[in-house]
C-alpha cells in the first residue's frame, strides 16, 4: 500500500510517500530558519508558513516518489501532539485531499512516528532490521521525553514522561542562558565534546529517587540558572565549555539512569529511541554502552533527517493501520495527545 | 450537586437541632445550626471537644458575615481572601451560640469555595458550624466512614445524616487568619498562606500548585461571560509552570507540561462552564512585532481560561486582552531555594 503522509505538528512542513517501511520520498520544509530569528516556534507564523508551503511540499513528495495520485492508497496525517493551529493545517489538507481523490484517511500519533523511525528503510529495503517486539521505546526531543512499552504493532503503553520541561527544551534553555542561540542542542554537544564531556559541576539529577519513570528537568534548569547568577560574566565565558558539558551530562545521565530503571522494571532490554536529541552522538554512545551492559540492543533512526520531525515516519506508522483498515471519516486535532493503544481504535 | 430532596432533608434536620456529617472544601465537617445552643452542645459532646474552645461557622456571603462579626476596616482583606480555604477571626456580634465564640469574644468565619456547603447555608439562611468531623486531638477525615468508625455506638446515634462524597482531595484544614488585632496573624497553616493583602507565601512546589488551584477556583466563575486571563510573571525557575499545573488541576486537566517549545498548548477541560484551557509561555518571544502573529486573540472567548507565563512580555497584547477579558496578575518572587512570595491581583479598569 502506498501511503501519502503529512506532518505539520510543529515547525516543519513535511510530506512523504511510503510503502510498508520503505520511504519512496520524504520532503521537509523546515521553518527553523524562519523561527531562528524569533528564538523559538511562533504559532501563527508556523500556521501561515505551513499554509504557504504545504501544497508544494505534497506535490514534491508525490513527484520524487515517482508515483501518481491513482497509486496512493491512503492518506495519513499527524493528529497530535503538537501545536494546535499547526496541526490543523495538516489535518485540513489531508481531509481535503481524501475527499478530492477518494482516499481513506488515517490519524497518527506523532510519537508513534518517532518510534517507527528507527525501522525506516530506503527504496531498496535497507537497512534490513527485523522488528522483534517488545521494545522499550523512548522519544527524546525538544517537546517530548517519554518512555513507552512498545508491545507490538499498534500496541503501546506509556510508562513515564516529563512532568514539566522536555530534555531538548532543557538543553535549549541552558544554551540560551549561555548565549548560544536557538536551537542550542548541537552547539552544546560540540562544546561538551571539546571539554571531553567532563562533569566538573555536578548539577542535580532530578527525579532519580522518585521510583517512577517520569522526568522533571525544570529543577535542573532552575539550579543552573541560579548557579550562573553566582558567577561573573567573565567566568561564565571562560568556563563555557565546562558549563555546557556539565549541563549536558546532567541531562543525559538522568536519562540513562531512568532508562536502566525502566529496563529493570519491564525486563525489556531492547531499546528504540527517536526524537531530535538522538542526533547527539554522545547520547547514542552512552545508550549503546548501557544496552551492552544489559545485553540488549538499541536502535536509533538510521539517518539524521529521521531524528527530527518528518512525514516518512508518519507514513510508516500508518502501515499497519492501513493493513487493518483503521480508517477515519474525520480527524480532530489533539494538541496533547498521549500515546496509547486506544489511539489506534477506529 | 445537592438535589432538592437532599437539601430539604438537611434543612429539616438542622431546624430540629440535628447533626450532619458533610463534605467541605477541606475535610469532612460536622454541621449543625450555629444559633441553636442544644445542637451545639450535642456537637461538642460528639467531638469530645473541651468546653471553651471556639468553633468557626460557615456563611453564605458577605451580607451574612456582616451580621455576625465586626469587619470595620478589615473589609478589603476579607474580600481578597474569601471565598477560600480560610477561617477569618474577627470580633463577634454575638449572633451565634456563645459556645462557638472565643474568650476574647471573637468568632471564626468560613466562606468556602464549595457548592454543596454554599447551597445549604444559603437555603438555610443561618450560619452553620464549620468544625472538622473528628474526635478532638485526632486527625481529620477525608472519608466520611473514617469518622463514623471512630464513634462509640452511643455517639453514632447522635448523627442524624451522613452526606457521603467519597474520598475528598487531600487538602489541609483551612488556614486560620486572625484579623481581630492590628496586624494579620496566622494561627494555623493550611495549604494556602496569606502574608499580607494580595500576598501569599509558598514553601514548596506543592503549595504553589495548590495556590494555583485556589485562584482558579476563585476566578474561573468569571469565565462564563468573558475569558479569564492569568498573567504570570517570575524569573526562570520561579514556579510558573507549577502554578499553571494547579490552575489546570482545577479545570480537570492533569497532563500539563511546559509549553515553551511550541509557545502554547490548548487543552480541553473537564469543567462545566470552562471548555478550553490555554497555557502559553512567551519565554521565546523577543520582538514586539511577533505579537501580531501569535494568534492568541483568537482564544479570547468566553468559557476560556488562559494562563500566560512571562506575561511581562505580553505588553502589546495587554490592551486587547484588557478590553475583552478578566485579568488576574500573578507575580512570583524567589525568596530562597524553596520559598516563594506570590502576589495575586485582579486587574480592574
């Protein structure tokens, strides 16, 4: 089944054509440059930009997949979570096309997409990683930090999530405090690497003793903010590499320790991790080390474009729903949609 | 909440000097007619309460309060705190049974945010006792059955009716604020600690959250005709999102996280008159021009509660918000690592 997928959950306008796990095309028009100036995502800008780009992005996705409209079997679109008015643009377009071309409509949770990213394949079906459920799934990005028990296709159980700030958001905020601009994750990674990832400050690791699998990065951010107030601007600039490194370490160390706890609680040692922060090579290294210790495996999105928001992952997540005929007549946007098996009911 | 039959039954019992175990905004309470001396005596004996210890009363509004106590120059602060989880102590006008008053001739006044109690006091149109349903010296109850189990068979007979709301949320008993002297004094600390007019002290994130819930309860009723906008200011890490989580909890929204990344999240609520909760964070907004692109004005509709963090950046938005909405300004000041001073003011034109 050929699926046309659309994602406008935040600041990327994305469309793709997929068949099963194979990506035939994956077009992303990023608004990051547009938003960079604003230091974040600005909702109505996002909406207007999505509206201006979406037709072109879809046309291009169809063209570069070398398919025609008659070859498309279903249209999948992100229902949530995300920015309400941005989601609306994608949903409206998908609904319109579904009526126009008489194609069934599939609603996808953006987080399902991030999980399926790790198993995406190119046109030739590579890489050939066999899916062996269950997995301990994680999404680590600017808007999300979640643990999901991925029992099988379409079967998810949310195990824990951030109670306040997401991991990527914490990194972005620390970066802003250090004067590194937006988004700051990649810059922090580079600075930390120059400091050989040492941790000379030992900022607090929140929620490690909470007993559950939830995260809270607001406290870490707060303590970093008040720490920076105690040192001079000169000191801050002199110690930039080490501050960035210690902060990143506090975030990643918390994620790793919680992951270890999740592995112990669920007995599942095979991980699937998606989301923008997985572009960080140091985090990947730490996770590989962790799973090795527990004799497990870890899968990340194979190419960089799949770590961030994209539509190919939405198409792949729609694959099993399309097979089972989980189609919808209409789709409501759900800005704070939670991942669960219920999301897959008709 | 209270249906008419139940209300009528309660009124009959109260009129005949009976005792009722009933839910309240804090813990389960033991209720009787505060002007009926025999009923009050019965209540004191059920509770094993030492004679001479005062007991506060539930009222249904400021008119009733005026008939019971001398408010004089305390009117303004009284109106800031009430309704809410507070017991306010003021000089008594001796209109209730004397056993409820203190030796200094003061009376504790309650005006809770609790529809069932409010409806009952209003229908009965006399003050009712507001004491926790427990044996003196023992802890209060969040489940009605817990109190009943504590009573001897003989005392059980003195209870005429139990209104069982199941398990109540674990709110502490009310904060007791003594306004009878020159300055405001706290006699017992509940969940919300006023420190001066419009000001509260929070000593933990959980208290900040409860304060959020309290102000949401207090101001959400305004949202029926116009949107209610909470503008929250405070440094990074002051607890703005924690406060927003408290507001959300009142509206039945449990999963509130930081909206910084997307600027705002829209939530469907579980509340009878407020349908939408919008939680915005303007942290990432830097230029004035951006406000025309924000689209927040589209949400300024009745039945909506909006909480805007970093509201001090909302400058240009402020005028359009002011024209259409009720505005409550909240300022969170960092005192120590855990303590915050929180100022709450309704902004009126």
